[in-house]
């Protein structure tokens, strides 16, 4: 069992699933801090995630991401949102074992609509809908592998998704 100082909830899922929005709601309801590993990476690198992809490449970003996730899992006591590709790293998946992980599942229509076709998402730069589908096909089994709960987000408000996560993980609000 992970130490008590680790996250009460870890959110995984693709871009557009609502991890940051729902994570902030969950943190507020649980009376704990919220943390997003993409924000940690951008702050440490001194530039936005899309710029890291362009300037240093995806491999460099994934190394930064694995380190950020490891640090957050060791020390963050609240709600933690991971970047959509964090589960690609086998060591990260191992660290997520036995943790309260919720996979925010979203369909292509809602996911692409939420991300926005003009959003600075390097992995969606060319043919966003097709690329989003490809990423989900590759990542879905990994999200399912680490998840203790799967919460569908399509057609739901962020508040409804937060309620579903709390219920699925059997968490009590503050």
C-alpha cells in the first residue's frame, strides 16, 4: 500500500478528457491541493509543453514527464492529474499500481471538441481526429491497466464527472 502522503486521487486519460478541470473540482471537494504534472514540467523547463516537444523532441519530454510523475507520486497528498501519455512509461505504470487511479474515458467527438482543433497540441498537429483515435487505440489498454475506476465523461458536466470519480473510488468529501 502506498504511503499516506501520496495522492488521494490520480487522474489519467487522453487530452480532452477533463483531467485538469475535474481534478481541480475533486481537490476542492476533498479539501486537498491539486497538481498537474504537465504544469510541473512546463515550470521546471521554463517553457510550455508544446515548446518542449518542438525544441527538444518527444523523447526528452517523456523523460521529464516520468521524473515529474515520480516526484508527484512520492510527495503530493492531494489530487494529481497526469499528462495523457504518462502511462506510456512502464516504470510509471508500475508506480501507479495499488494507487487510487481513475481513468477519465472520453470519446473522439467530445475529446477533439474539448481539445479544440486550434489548441497547441503537438501530437495532434496533423489530422487531429485521426491522430486522437490512433493515440487512444494505443493508450486505452494502458489506461485500463492502471485504473482502479473508469469514469465515462461524454455528455457529462465536470461536476458530474467529479461526483462519479468520488463514488467510483469510494472517497468522502471534506
